[in-house]
C-alpha cells in the first residue's frame, strides 16, 4: 500500500505537486510525480486530473489520496457566517461559503475546481472520508488536507507562500521535516511537492508507522440541495512519547 498526496492547483498543471509515500524498514520512501510527464499541460480540467490521479493510484496501489483543496461548500446551519467548520478551526486563508460564494473571490475557481474533483474521484472509487472508522488499510478514500496546518500540527514552522520561499528556506524545511519522519527522497522537492509531502504524513498510520497519528478538524460531509457540504481536514500529529529529532532525510 502507498499514500498519494496532491498539492492542488487549478490554473497550471506545473503547479500541481504530487508525492507518493511507501513504508520501508526504518524510513519512508518518497516519489514525486510531475503532471508534464503524463503529457498534461496548460490549464487543468477536472475530469483529466481525476483520471490521472485515479490511474496513478491504481498503478502505485494507493488506497488513500490527500487533496489540498475544499471538498464541499458551507452548510447553512453550521453557525458560521462564511466558512466551513474545518476552515474556521484551522484559520485557513480561503473560506468556502454557500455554493458559489468564496472568500477571497480570486479563489473561487480553485474552490469550485477542488469540490468538482472530489466528486469526480468519488465516481472513480475514491469517496470522501465520512467517519474516522473509514481510515483503515484497504479502504479507498479521498481526504482533504491543508499543508500549512500539517506543519503546525507537527509543531513545525509552516512554509511561506511559494513566491516568498527562498531555496535556503526550502532546504531547511526539508531537513526539519526529516528529523520528525526519516525519509528517502529521489531529488530535492519543489515547494508544491514538499507541501504535498507534509500533508501526506497523516496517512502514515495506515502504513504501520506508529510515531505519527492523525487529527480530524471539521464535521462530517453531507449532501444538501444537490451539493456536498462541510467535510473533515485530516492532519498528522506526533504521537505522545515519540520525540522529534531522531530521524533524518536523504536523497536516494
């Protein structure tokens, strides 16, 4: 079994970061996949991205996908003015309101694209996570992630935005993460790939890594008036009794 994680983008395929994790004796093996290698160029289309991810998951025997993007719209009864509960709990910069309403407005295409992608993945056998008991080996799922909160839940400094991250900051973040979870990298990751990698660590318990657990934020996804609402964001956490600073990262 492997874990597939996507740092999603809706404007350019080259901005989509993909990390695939598998467990080896004493470390995590990581593979990075570029959309261009599969001939995907230009502006992403939902059905093309869904087919690409589903095919990749099948080829790599990945049961679980982590997707950095909203899986549903706000439920009008959640008690919040303009946000899903998971977004409020994690202070996400983008807020998904009632269908078609997004803050900031510039993020509208991305939010709608992501929700449609979750729908398309459901058709391809990767439904939304609806309950903690669904997280078990052999169960195929699409899980919402938020890399910034993944860094924080691991008690690490989040990466700055891509345009504000220097090469040295990226290198430092890779090394810091490797002290929490030892991994082997095929090459230095891009900003998007490192974001996909940190989010994917929430799936390590499914690979038998007991040093990492997971934390749910938000509420169960439900259907309302023909659209999906709310949903969980799942983050990795360090299990009690497991100290950081014991691992390392290296290039394969």
